[in-house]
């Protein structure tokens, strides 16, 4: 049964939250200031500085591993077993902590003092000056420190389009709903599961506990070993601590026109991924938690469809292959995830 639960946690299902459509999306306040500056000076303490459309800054210090972080509690050994990534987290290192001098990623909100000077909450100021072509000078003054200057190149951004303009901003997660259909065998008996669970937030651990309970009830009926409510509650409670440590509670997601995709979790954690459109209609994106590799078979990437409805964005990801591979079966009929996002 535990193996089934672990397999279920690798698939994510369909989100569909009821409610009225929101207003249309507004143009983010700092759209014209959004840019990713990649440091070109050898031996520099920073790798990049990015200002997002919604007024967030992301500073990456030198030495950040290329594999993106993993939620708390999952080890390297488990990475070799649980290969598939998903839209909200990958398998690799522990997440970075936000806005701390000892960490490799620093992020927060920014405002502009003037056309070229950015005031970074919890960090200091950065003055950006164009030198020639796509090259820039960054004069960085951290709070309580003397200024220093880095040379940087501005990364080319994706071309402006209506879908790109809608996607590139800061989102909060409004809900997740799992929909899974599975037909196969368990303990020598035919099994059919029809899972339909949801949470009205980004608490993936709570959602997976609901899936676990639902699977226990359905499997029990199918194989003739139904447990009492108290037995099922105990089984779920016994799992709770481990699940809470392993699976994140997602707060926000940030997309930028330079191809950055960042996830922030409760507990002051974050992880950075990359994204790109996969089709000319801008209805699907590819993401990768390995910044240097957008390949389809690297275990750290995937594809999602994107749909906008008023001020909401629906991100749908199919992952039946991951479920089948882990459970060693080929009978998953439906296993996909849609995340409902709302503009922050």
C-alpha cells in the first residue's frame, strides 16, 4: 500500500475550481523594467540579477548548483528512484532560503528610485547603466557595505505577445485538484481507482494525504479488505509527518519574459526553473529544473498546457507515464494536474 501511495504522489491530477471569472489581467507595474542581467566578470560574487514584471528581484550568487532544489526531506538516494519532476518541484538539492546572506538565491520586492536605480527590499540598491549593445554596468550597494561594480549582459527576452504578457507576472496558487483513473492489478486482484480530490491552496502534502485515504478506501473495497474509519484515519495520521516534510506548500509562482520560472514555498523557501513556449500558438510551455538542459528525457523537465480565464491561469500537466513507470504497470487511463493560479 505504501508503494501505491508513493506512486500516487508522483502523479498530479486535474484542477477545476468553481467560482466566478475574475477581471481581466492588468499590465504588471514594472513590465518595462523587467530584465535578466547575466554577470560577465570572471570571479564575480554574483551570477545574475533579474528584475521581474511584478516588482520582484532575483539575485543568484556564484556557485548555485545547476540542479534545482527539492522539498524538505527527500534525499539523493530517493532521487534515483523518483525520477519524474513536476511543475511545482523537482528532485535534487534542498530548497534555498530567501533573503539570507548565507544562501545562493536572494529575492524580494523592489521599487525604482529613478529610471536606472532599483531599491531592493532587504538588500540595498542597484544602478543599471548601459555601456554598449547589450552590455551593462551594475553598481551594487548592499545595505551597510561599500558599492562595487560588475559588468553584465542583458539576456534576450521572449518576443512580446498577448499570452507572454499574460503569463509573465507573479501568481499565487488558488487550488489543486487531482483526477486519476487507474486500472490494473493489486495483490493478484483486478483494481480500478477513480480519484478526485482537491485543496483550495498550494498544500500538496494535504492533497496527497486525501489521495492516500481515497486510495485506501477504494482498494479495500476492491480486494475485500475494507478497513474501519478509525483504521484508515490511523494509517493517514501515521503518514502525515513524513508527507508534510517531503511535499511543499506552494505560495507563489513567478514567470519572466527572460525565461525564468520561480516557485516560492511556505517556510521561506524557493526554487528556480526555466521555461519556454513549445508551440507558435503559445498554448504550451516546457519547463526544466536543470537550468542548462531543456531536454525531454532528463528527468527534470516536462510540458504543461496554459489557459487564461479572466484573472486566472490554468496550468495542466499530464503525468501518466510517471505513474505507470513507478507502479510497474501500463494501465493508467488518466493522471494529470492542473494548477489554478490567480494574479497576486
